[in-house]
C-alpha cells in the first residue's frame, strides 16, 4: 500500500487550482472533470461530486485538519497572499511560537485550513 496524498473538497476546481498554483506553485498533473491531481500529493474534487458520493454535505471551516507548508521567506509569502487574495480569512496573522517558528494560518477560498510556517 502507498499513501498518495490529500483530497480537498472545493466548489470549483479551476478556481482552487489557480489559488494553489499562485500561492504554492502546485501544478496540474491530471484533470478528470471535477477531480484534479496536483503535484505534491494534493487532489481537488468538486463538492457536487463529493456530496453525491457520500450523500452528506461538507462543512467548510471545520478546523479538523490543515494543510501544512514551510516557507523561509514567510513575510514575502504573507504579502503575496494579501495582494493576490485580499479576501483571505485569517485564523491567525503572522505569529511566533515559543520555539521560534513563525507561522500564519488561514482558509483557502473553500474553507480548507492552511498553515504556513518557517522551516524548523
């Protein structure tokens, strides 16, 4: 068995692809009509399909999981995020943990929680 990645439920794969490309440099590997495979083991699936398969609705901003990225120049990352996506909802602005790592947490356009931190 091999772990392949994490699937994110999104309203619009095209919009989500643009966000993840703009902010994290992820590239499209495969597009299966509402189901996309991106680099780094990230998969996108449109909510319409997800809810149909599960027969349940999704809960944006559930805060039960997060995607974690590391970025050495975190100030530049935050500046780019605010410039390209000014409507971003932050969970916490840039802060420093007691162990010295600087982090920012926010929701992607579909309510998936993301943390970006400096390398530890």
